[in-house]
C-alpha cells in the first residue's frame, strides 16, 4: 500500500504544479496583458507588474509592449508643389496606449507597421504636395549661406538663398498633427515623425548635378580669368620697373663713363701740353694710331702730296742711320699743281708701308 500511496502523492504534486503553472502568469513592467477565453476578451487589460492568476487551460495570455517603438517607413517617390519629383524617407516613434483596441483591430505589431506605412505615407505625400521643394529642404528662416572669406563673392554675383515661409520642421509637425487622430482608433499614440532623407529622383539627380557642375565651372573660370588678369598686371609692372631700373643704370653708366673720359682727356692734355716735345710726341702717336686703324691690307688711298695725313710718312727715311728730314712747314711748301693727280699708295699684302714696320706696329691708345 505504501508504494501506491507514494506514487499517488507524487502524481498529485506534479498535477498541482502543472495546474498552478497554468493558472499563474507574470506581467513585466515593459508590457501589458490582455486575457482571452475562446478568442473573447476577459476583463480589462492588466498593466500592473507582478504575479497574476487566470483560469488554467481555457484562458490565454496576450502580451503587448508598452514601450516606445520605432517605425521606419519605406522610401517613397512623390512630387512637390513646384512639380519636382523627390524620394522621401521618414521615420517615427509610437506606442500602444489601448491594448484592447490594438488587439481587436491590428492583433500584432507586424500589422501595426503595415497600417502605419499606409497612413503615414499617405499623409506625407499629401503634405509634401502642398509645398515647394525649398520648404521641404530648408528649416531655418532667414538663413544666409556661408561664404569663404578668401573669395570676393557677393550676393550680386551668386544667387542668394531663397526665402522660406514654413520650413521642414513645420511640415513634420503638420504630418504629425494630421496622422495622430487617424492612428488613435487603433489604440496607438503617434509620438513623433521626422524626415530621415530627402533626395532627388535618380533621373532628375543627373540633371541637377550637371547644372550644379556647370555653375561651379563658370565661377571657377571667372576666378581663373581674374587671376590671369592680376598675373598680367603684376608681370607688366615687373617689366616696367625692370626697364626703368635698366634705363637708370645705363644713364648712370654713361655719366660715369663720360666723367671718366673727360678726366682721362684732361690728364692726357695736361701731360702732353707740358713741353713742345710732349706735344709733338702726342701728335706722332695719334697719327700712327690713325694710320694703323686706317691702312689695312685691302685699303687704297688717293691723297695729295701736301696732305697732313702723310706728313710723318714723308719725313721717314727707310735707310738705317740716315738723318731725319725735317718736314717743310705748310707756309713754305709750294702748293701742288692742280693738273697733277695725287700719287697712289698701294700697300703690299705681305706687310705695311716699306721702311715703316715699327711705326705701324705701335700699340693703339
């Protein structure tokens, strides 16, 4: 008997544990519970955390989160008021405030996300279609575009930012206000909705990018032309200053050379004017220098016999040791007859004038 009693007691304990487990349930502080019996709601939603009881096996616990949940809408193409097609990506935050309505109309979170996609997407399209693109993109009224301080770009040279009347924040609030009453019927509280990304339609993006590129190229070309003008101006000033410096230097050189020549002439004049012999020596050396520069191998001169140019040649004696012949003075010399032609001096190519090799080889001064 005792083994049978022991087995029966064990069975009773196991059955009691199973029954107690089926009758008890816990509610977490992050969730809310609805009890149903044969698909019918029993009582009010349980929102108090802790241990609760229900009829075992016939009643079902349906759990719903009471936390703030995320809604990430799909990217949708829509037109603006100014007929620009854009791709809008939105996101929002929501939570279940009436689990009974939520269970009766949506049943689960997956159905809730699908219904939010439809409702919020429709409201977003409707709101965007009532405003221009600039209202969807811009937020701050009266904002001025930031400019590079190193560039001389003024408002007259580039297009300023167009003014806005509402802005993106106003559109988000408008979408939230129009969507909130429509989702309350599902036991949902829509807490916020925002634009995550706004982009042009791919076909429009290429055109917009090409236009932006051409505008930037025009501005760059204008800057390049201004830089080339400044470079030409700088080079012109440099050439002008260089020529001015060179002309002043050349002027200074000529002045110095002139003063040096004048000083040298003055020194020579003082040196050769001291005695008649010095004056005669100067006359002789200058004549020899003139002859050396004038008479070359291919020179032909036709002169009269009383020419001063031949004065020293006529007084030279080619014989060694011969006494020097004094040249007659111009006053005592008889004039050459007018009908007699002047003699012709032919200088041989193998040397200078015969008898005067040393005179022609004197160094020039």
